[in-house]
C-alpha cells in the first residue's frame, strides 16, 4: 500500500495569540498555560491598554488575551478599540472579578470569553480552545452570575437593552454601521457579501426594535459599542 509522505503535507495553520497584561508574572503564567498546545503560538506581549491596541494593529493575531485591569485604557476599552479597527479579532478577558458593569460591557461588545483569575488554571485552556473553534466561553462562576439574574437587570437598564440576543456578527455589523460604514464597507471589513451584511443588519435592528440608522447610532453609543 502506498504511504503518503507526511513531510509534504501542508503545515496546520497555527492559532496566533497576543497576551496583554501589565504584570510580568501574569504574562509568564499565561504563556506557560498556552505552551501545552503545539498549534498555538504567542506572537507578542503588551503591558498596557494603549500598547495592546497598537500591537494588535501591527501583528493581526487570531486571539487577543486582555487583562481587565491595565494602565491607560482598561481591558474593555482597549477591546472596543480593537474591534472597531479589526472586527474579526477574537478577544478573551482575564479579570480578578466579574462585576455587573464589566460583564455588561463585555456582553455588549461581543467579547468571546471571560475568565476569572481564580478559575484561570482550570479553565483557561478550555476557553482558548472554545474560541479557536468559533465559540464563546464564560467560566462557570461567571455563568452563575448570569443565571442569578444579571441579564434581567441589564435588560431593564439603559446599559444593555436586549444586546445579549444579538450574535457576535450582528454586534460587529451594528458597531461598524454606527461608526459610519456603508453596507459595502461593512462587507469588505468582515469579508462577507453585501447581501449577507444587509441581512444581518436587518435582523439585528428587528431584534432591538430599531427603525432607522439614527436610532441605531444612538443605541450603539448608549450601550458603549461606539464612542459618542
């Protein structure tokens, strides 16, 4: 039986990761946890919110791991700027705690994962693997907060009115349209067809009860998807 020459097969694409944390020990710990997979590669490190925005622009990683508490821009504000410039970037937040405000902002932005430092050793690799497969990941302790009534509280506030019902792609499109991009420009940025962009936009507006672009912009500003 003919044997295939494995050395001639194309190499499996590696999942590129940028780590952002202001503490050298935290960066080393995350690097250690990522070494268990040979298809994951760390392409860079950042020590502040401003630096991770710049490094993401230059390195274009598949995933950015962002410490919530960093000097300058906090992790979620940095994530917002990253997604505005590079909507296809996936983001995982590492945090000491999960507050109503931080979880609400994370959900509004469409952050792919949220891991508490206390859960990091047990769930960090699972979170990265889930995000690599295109899924989201919240640790059980974070999910428990959501189940205990966090989402209903957010629904009743002006902070996150209904956005948890949107898919990640719908949130991306709402953000880009509110930032002044046409359907054609949105399609180019997300590498989808114009028709698909139009359909996602229409579905998102229906879910949120929005009837015009001006209402969409006001909503995006109110929930923090774009700056006022």
